[in-house]
C-alpha cells in the first residue's frame, strides 16, 4: 500500500487491529512496518507520504520499522504514545 493511502487510512480511523477479547493485556504486541517514516519537513518525504510514530496505537509494545535505510540499533520510545520502536536499517 502506498504511504499516502496508509497515512489517510490511519488519520480517518480506517485501520482496525484484531486483539483477543480475553486476557488482552497478557499478550506482547509487535507491529512490523515497511513504510516511509516521517522525519520532519526538511529531512525526507512529506508528512502525507509517510507514517508518524504517533499514528501507531499505544497497545503495541514494539514496532520494528523496516524500509528505512538508517540503522538505529537502540530501541527508542515515542513520548506521544509510549510505544517502543526499533529501526534495524534496510539491510535487515
């Protein structure tokens, strides 16, 4: 799916995630994204043609961000939603 279309789907609340009804807090939730990441207005693709860290629902514990060339081998936390991200780089 193109980044712009996925961005609009997130903004319009069209993305639905299925979670277990029982004991949903006992699960460790991982999301793997293979999309452009928004890096700021002057550092790459536009906000509309990318996904921001804050779009990811806060029930995810870890997001592995593929596709990006830059490797950030340390897990970092998004202060907006508390989700942890790992960006291994495009060679992975």
